[in-house]
C-alpha cells in the first residue's frame, strides 16, 4: 500500500447502485450455501453420515459370510443382502434417532450464533443484509442441509450396496416387489421424508442460535431437544402430547415402502414440521430483529 | 462525491440528540449530542470504556438507543437503515472474518449481503478495495493465515467496497505497525479529500490529531467536548510563568490587564498562573505592561496547553479503567 496507490480515488457513482438486481448466482443465499458446503466441518459431517451405510454394509457382508444363515438382526437389515440399493435406506433409518439430528443440530445451531461468535454477524448487518432477510437466508441454508444430509446417506448407501451386494428387484414391506428404477425413486422419497422431518428441528436450532453467541451451546441445546422429544415420544404416560412432538413422525416412513404408497404419514409429518417452522421461525425473528448485536 | 438530497440540504453526516444507551447495570452512553458536519474528519476520542464503541453501534443500528434521536446522513436511524447503511462503510470493534475463507471470498460474501451492490461490478470493486489497502497479493490466502494488521486492512477494504458518503472507523489503527498507522492516516486524508465524511474513533489523540478537522471527547459516557480543532484549543488554558523579585507588583499589573488571577501563586522570585487561553493577550503585551510598571522581568513564558494536555484534562490521566 504505497502512498501513490492510495491516491487513486475509489468508485464514485452511487447512481449505479440501483442497477442490476443480484441474480441467484451472486445472491446472499448462494453465498450462504457456498460458505456452508465448502466449510470443512460441513464436509466432515456429511462424510461421517456417509460412513453409516458403509459400516452397516460391511457388517452385514461379514456376518453373511459366516455362513450363519438366518441372522437375528432386524428384518430390514436382513433384506440388505437381497438388494444393495436398500443399504442407503436402512442406514438412513438407523441414523434418524441420533446421527441425523446431531448433524442438523450442528448446522442449525451454528446459523446465527456462529456468525455472532466470529463477529461477522455485525458486518453482515452493516452491509446491510437486513435482519429478516439474513434469518430467511440462514434457514434456507439449514433447509438445504436437511436435504443434503439424508441424500448423502441414501446415495452413499446405494453406491456401497451396489458394490457389495446384488442389485435387482426389491421386495417391499407390503410384500410386493418393485423394479430398480422404482426402488431408486422410493429411496429418494425416503430421503425427502427425512429432510422434511428435520425442518422443524432446524427452525428450533435457528431460534436457539439467536439466543446466544456461543455456537457449541446452541448446537448442544438443539440436539438435546431432539433427544428429549424422542424420549417423551416413547413414554406412554405423556401420550396426550405425542402428536405435538417434533419427532412424532420421524420413523413413520414405512408408508413410503409399501405398494401403493400411503401419503398419510407424509402429510401429517409435513403439517407438524411446518407448524414448528412457523412457531420457532417467528420466535427467532422476534428475537433477532430486536436484539442488540454486541459481539 | 455524493448527489444525495441530504447532502444538498447540508444536514450533518451524523447528528444525535440526547442519545442514551443503558445496559442492565450501567449507563454506557449518558445523553450525548453529537454533531458531525458533512466532509469533516471527526476524531471521536476517549479512553477505553468511555462509550465510544457503544455509541458507534447505536449510530449504525446494531444496537437500539435507550433514549434520544439518531440521524445519519440526514435520515433517522435505525428506521431508514436500509437506505443509509449502503452509503456507510464501517469498521466496528476490530475486523471479523470467516477464517476458513480467503480475503477476497470474505469480501464477496459481505458484498452479496448488500442487496444494492451490483453483482456485475463485484469483482472489480473487490480488486480495487484490496489494492487500496495493499492486500492484492494476499487476496487468495485464507484469513486464518492473516496477521492482525492484515485483518485490519481487510476490514478497511470491506468498508471501501462501494462508494461511501460516510466512513465510520472504530480504532482503525489497532494492531497496525507504525508504517501501517501512517498508511491509514494517509488513506483517511485521501478519502476526506474526495469529500467522504470520516468518523474515526481512537483512544490516542496523537493518532488522529494530524488528520482531524473536528474532535469530540468522550469520558465516562458523556461527550465532554466537541468542536473544531481550533475551537477546542481555544477552550483550553495557558500557563504563565514569570521570574521577578517584584512578585506583588507583578500580580497587580496582571490583574489590571483583566486576567483573572485567583490561581496566581507567588513563590519567592516565581509567579505562576493558569489562565483561560481565550482571554490571554499576546505575551509581548503583558511583558511591556510589566516593564512599564517597573517590574524587573528576569524570565517570562506563556505556554498554551497542548491538545494532548487538554485531552488528558478532560478525560483524566489514570491507567485505571474508570468504571
């Protein structure tokens, strides 16, 4: 930075600012997605999730090699050896109670608290990003991750399964058999179901994230809430509140694995999740738009 | 540099009336009336903890005022935040960046956050801002690997991403070496020459004294002085020092000259007095009067208090944090 360089005046035409409204490519949402998915931590989480189907597939392959015949495993896992494409779906179902919520908790809990912790929150607001817009963009990023996480499990599982096991027609829970393309579609549907299931948790995480400047705290709180919801859901003594619990429909995706597909649980789950998004989104908005940003 | 209506109407770049910011247990800002004229380089001085950064946060809408009015570039804040902030470049309480992104990628993200910033010219504006702070060669490096001084420069580059009418720089020379400090000073002068109003906070007078046209001094949440450099100097005091065996006569003469001498001390051959700088006549005139009254003047000095002395007088000298 020499004195000569400094004398160059900067761009001095405020009139041009109005021109060229940002396309998606250069938008804040695009920037958010790039920042999220290029981050090592996000990639590591996705890699861990991809490891779940790998672990299951290898375990099943080894136990099948024992010549033990009928294993005592859950029925779904037994089916794996018949069709590799189902490794992903099985791994995803196994991951729903803990692995996926932890991943979502880390990303959603980090949304605002992470920015506050780095100090970048104040600079985004000074840009000005707008508090409401920033919140929407942050939720958009978290929602994209909700889709990415189960998709990674399903795709990684299908790939590993195709290598280790046969690929062919798949028997469903209803006893019918579907073709390979149909089974791929079903696997993607299951991933979509889990993505929708995690939207509510993301909104909860977003809200918790506006309460603190310590991202780890927000992450832990979000994951704790997810676990608590599942515990309550398992207690018959409190069955009055079961329909309102975040996790009430998390494991109801069996309907998607029958013929014909029953959309009842998908619909009920979607309504519940949208409710959580509205309530916790509103709380997050109320908090962020009135908060003093002091970090 | 601006064609905005506010500039035409000559409204101050920053104006607050009775600005108060209270946190749960303490009043950080206790009713201040800032007036920063257009085109000024305003040095916002005060020791650590005197409320400078809190004030800046409220000015920029990061924090809500407990009471009082804030107008920035002629518009009420935070109501018109969306139209005001794109014209304001700011560095608040040190630079902050994503350590895992490069310097240029950090600026891209900040620019994307500004809805009004055209994506078409983004690359060019970023390159320009990086060049102005001398970071062109480090643009592709992750911020994790930046030194504190480099981060500070990147923070200033972020403030220069677009055409700005007002720059708010909170302690911009923190972490910079003397060379970097000089460069920042130079940069501020150049921006001011372009017509940009610069509001620069510092706890060191020496750092801003050379570039400022105006100064405001904060102490314990209050604005204890504000004005142009000349005005501020005029409100200071001068110290008179006279060596003479005729102390009693001398004090009489000085009193006749209209110098309030309640503080005059005669100690043997020495007379000392502290006088308000604004009313003191030229020293040669004082000496002439003394000699006319047969006072044997053996030594005479009239030293105007430096701005530094004034600053210390206003804010207190102690190392101790006051609150």
